[in-house]
C-alpha cells in the first residue's frame, strides 16, 4: 500500500508525462482484472492521486496559455 505522505513527496517529483504514463498503467491493470479487492482499491487510490497530479500540471499550463494570450492580444 502506498503511504499518502510518500505519494505526495513522490508526486512533486513526477513530471506530467511520468504521472500520465503511470496512470495509464494503473488503468490497464484495473481493466485487466485478476487483482484482489485490496489491490484494486490501492490501484484506484493511486490512480486518483496520479489524476490529481496530472490535473495540477494541466491547470498550470492553462494558466500560462491564458496569461500569454492576454499579453499577445491587442487591447481594444
């Protein structure tokens, strides 16, 4: 089982691509089945954590794009 504190510390070190790739792996394992209920719950929890990490990166990217488009567009 993944300790939440360990996940948060590790999560800050993951790149978007690493978090996304691990999330894909988690989803693949869940879809394949063959895991115990406890393993499935652990995978689900890790997937939720990874999705949150990815969302944080995407929100940051959206904010940068919004800021760039505001400075690039002529004022009316």
